[in-house]
C-alpha cells in the first residue's frame, strides 16, 4: 500500500511542477529522474508498515532557582576559589549531567581538601547523581563538611535539602531547625532558612 501511495504522490508531484508551476519541458527529464531517485531510495529503505514512533519531548535545560542561588551566595560568598567549582558544577547540572557536576566538585576537593563548601556541594551533587537519594558517599561528604565547619548552617541545610528531594521530610525538618540555630541573628540567610522551615512545618501539618 505504501508503494502505491508513493507512485500516486510521485505522479501528483510531477504534474504539479510540470503543469502547475509550468516547468520548462527541457527540465522534465531531470525532474522525472529526481522523483525516480527518491522512489528508489524509499523502495530500498522505506518501511511503510512500521508503526509510528511516540514523540519524544525535547530536552530542556532545568531552570535556575534564583532564590536558592541567592541563599547559597549569602552563605558561601561568590568570588572565591571554592565557589568557582560550584559555578562550573551548576553548568553541568543545567545540561543534565549530574555525574559531571559531581566530578567537577570532587576535582576541586583534590586541590582544596579542607573546603567545607566543596564537601557540602559534593554531598549535593553526589545525591543528585544517585537519583536524589542520600547515599553513603553523599552522607559522608556532608558529614565531612560538618566536621570542618561545625558552626556553619550550610552542611545541615543542604543535607536537609537532599533529604527533602528524597522525600524524607522529617529528617529535613530536624536539619533545617539546626541550620536556623546555627545562623547568626540578622543574617539574610537565617531569615531565608527560617522561612523555608516555616513552610515545611505547614506542609507537615497539612499532611497530618
């Protein structure tokens, strides 16, 4: 049936160009040869009985969460050697390559092994690469960050965020409450973490 349709389409195309568009008779042979060549290609590779494939959604770049980026900047700063690796990891994450993002951060740790910032973000990227699960390597990275900076709110906050993405809301609540306690009064990030904690409490209350 597909080849009959091909013949009909070829004839219609030839008639349209020869008579509808009034292609010069001298070019008819070239026109016929082009249509025949297309027909041969279809006969060789065409599969008219093959079912249609399901359309695939186009790959999209994940949007940047501006509020989270601002919170991170307020906790870590922006222009230092540590955060340069975070910016590079962000680029890998936005391209959909979580493994590359984790490798970028781990590469930074080979040069800055005492950076609690990079250990924190190693936990974030390793959890993301594991399908948003807090795996033993991710947990180890978060714990190392907390050991290096026991009074900083970033390690518990981002470990809580990783648990939130894994669906473990109760663990998130405990860790975010600790992050609020560790945040100095009057800092912008204390206000933001406290706001997120309040929203989480409302979510938990609604679920109950």
